C-alpha cells in the first residue's frame, strides 16, 4: 500500500532533520519516542543538555511557516511527553530544553532551520510536576 503524501513529506523532513542534528555532532538518544501523552520526534544529547526536538516540514510556498505549526496545544503535548520521558528514564536532574527544526521542501532540496530553546516549558506544566 502506498504511503500517504503527508506521511512521506514528514518522513523526508525527519530524515533531513536527522542529518542536520548529526552534522552538529549531537547524539540521537531516541527517535519517534512515544508514550500515551504524545510523541517526541528526537531526543538528543548535546554537551550536558537533553534536547527534545520537534520537526515540522512544509512544501515551500509564500505562506509556508513550519514553526507556526508548533501551536500552544502542540507545545503542551510535547511538554507532557517530555515529562513522561524524564520520569521513565529517571532523568529529572538533567538540564533540558525544547528545539524546533523546520524543513522547507524546495526544488533545490530541503532548507533546514533550527530554533534552539524554542519555548519555555514552565508555562505548560501543571501543579505537582517537577520543573526542568
């Protein structure tokens, strides 16, 4: 059965993001890590920081804004999934942050953008959760 076009686009974007992260010398700890709270595209280690990476891919067009697709509800799901990851791996003492890697598919190939520390997780954490 053929892959749906949006899934194929997403897979190409994740592969381009993987190449980008590896070229930066980051260690990939997990890819497409899933839990009941959601999914994290990449969990990476860089220096002493655990980085939760969301990848957004769009076809190049004047209105294309991959970063704009990381809405407040998406950020909330990412934070909940990251908290589950930290709990499952007993890593609450590890410094961490959230990055967004954007991929614009152009005729010349993917154009990669990287937003480090893309948002502050504390705004999405409820009572009783340990702070990052």
